[in-house]
């Protein structure tokens, strides 16, 4: 019988990581507990991307916020067969 391997940290980019030991594995900016979804929340509220790092001085750079957008773009650009499940989670 094979032992279950422990979930490991995944480097999602230069500035973003998913670590099961930090924020339940949700993507965060490296070295912080600032979750990537917060970028999208601020954009949805009409805030310019350039303003996002001001909320976290010295902790999240504009380059990191741009990387979050790029990763989001890649996620939605993929051909996926899981969209119905994703929509069900929103309901």
C-alpha cells in the first residue's frame, strides 16, 4: 500500500504560490497571506490595477498584480470541461 503524499507548495509564477500551509492552499502572493482573488475583487469594484499595491505597501508589487491578471487570463483561456461544475459552485 502506498502512503499518501502530503500536498506540496506549487509555484504558480514569479510572485504567486499555492501552499497548503498558507490560506488553505489558495493562491497567495509569495511571502504573504494576501490572496490573489483580492486583485480581482478590487478590479470588480472599479479600482485601477495600479492602485492595488497601495493597499499592501512593500508586500505586493504592481508586477505581482499584473502576474495575477495573466494567470487569470490563462485560466479562462483554457478549453475546459469543468465549467459546468464551476458554475454549479456559484449557485
